[in-house]
C-alpha cells in the first residue's frame, strides 16, 4: 500500500471520527432539528406565496414565522379573555359557590328516570349499582397514583424550562435558514456524490419530499379541519366563543397526548356545574365522535392515502407507536423515520424495475 492510499484511509477515518463526535455533541438537539424540518414543510406553502410577492427569501421566511407567531399569540390572548370573562360570570352568578356536587348524581338519576321506561331504568340501575359495588375504591387508587406523576411532570417541566427556551430559539433559527437555503444545501450535498449515484439520490429525495409533505401537511390539515368542525359544532350548539374554542381545538389536536379532550372535557364539566345535563351529554358525544373518532380514523388516513399513496396503517403507526417509546416527540420522530424508510423502499423498488 503506497503512502497516498494510507493517507486517504487515515483522512477518511479522521473525518468519520469527527463526524461521530459532532453527532454525539448534537444528539440532544436532534428532536429540535427534526421539529425545524417539520415546520419547514408546514410553512413552505405560506413561504412560497409570500416569496411570489416579495421576491426576497429572507423577508419571506421572516414573515412566514411572524404570521404563525401572531396567530398563536392571538389564539392565546383570545383564550385568556374567554377564561377571564367566564370565570367572572361564574363568580357573579354564584354558580360556583352554590353548586352542590352531592346533588349531581341525584339530578342525573331523576333525569334518566323521567326519560326511560320503568323496566329499562330498573335494569340499567341494577347493572350500574353492581358495577359501582365492584369498582370500590378505584377512583381513590387512581388519584393516589396520578397525583405524584402530575407533580413530577410539573417539576420536570419547570426544571427544563431554560433548556426548552434554548431549543425554541434553535428551532426558529433553523426554520428561518432552512426555508431560505434548504434547496441549495441539499443540491450541493448531492453534487458531492459520485455521478452514477446522483440520479438515484435525486429520486430518493423526490420521494422523501412527497412523503414528508403528505405526512406533515396532512397531519396539520387534519388538525385544522378538526378546529373547523369544532367551531361549526360549537356555533350550532350555541356555545359562546365558538371560533376561539375551535382554534384551541385545532392547536391541541396537534398534541396527541392532549388532543381535543383537553378542550371539550372542561366544557362538559362547566355545563354540568351550571346544571345543564343535556348540553353536557351532547358536548361529550360531539367531542368523542366528531372531534376524536372522525379525524383520527377517517380524515387523516384518507388524506394521507389519497395525496401520496401512503397506506393508512403506515400513517397510524408513524404517529402513534413512537409516542409510547419517546413520548410526545414521537409525533415528530415517528413520521420522520417511517417516511425515510418508505422513501428508501420505494427507491429500491423503482431501480430494481429499471
């Protein structure tokens, strides 16, 4: 082996070592970088529209981020206003101080008894009484198990708040520059490859772009449609501030561990405290069926399969399975990895057929 070949091997080994050290140093920000990539795909349509007007990449990227920031701030302010107004109304009406929690089961029992035939009511009452006796102290056990978990998570959130703030800054920074220079960076990286491999990589990147657009854009679109359904439903039901609450539902639908129940369950409890049992039951059914079952089992899989031929099973796995392993960040990491593997599979199949 001549000196030149030994030098090439040593240089390649050194570069590989530096690469591995770099990956190790940035591993804690891997999810942050992936979140930036997701935001790029979500903001790309808005960026393209603004770019057609301004013809300036930096201005278009900045305005895309500002528009999203203003929308989020407006929703938060609207939600805060709604909560303050409703809490003030509850205090003035005396509903909170006068409510008798012990009478709620009795009122519900009387309402059910008045609506059902006597034989059906007695049958359901016997079944319900049997299950209540079997349940026993399960609620107290759940509470004793849940409260330490909530306390631990809140403490962890407060402790990690500075790190989360730093990650947020990195996300904004990465998103801003990837929107501007993303295509150039990818193009120059491909040019470093051998010429005979470039066509395969271009095909792979084309498939990857389509899959990521489908997975991330469809996920965002489904959440927005959930918000629209919520706003329409709340408006038809006569719920105050339907559009603000619809926007809140859209935001929380993006968070799998929270989702629409974070919005409609407090509303159900609110109307229950106000003594409106019918509205409570209607909102509960509306939330479960329209805001949870329909988006997750009909809208999202249908859009994903229609737009980029992604099977619903892949979509469900990509967004649900990783959550049980890595937590809420699984909603970003899962589609990224599943989409990457799907693009590899399609590229291999394509070049085998050639």
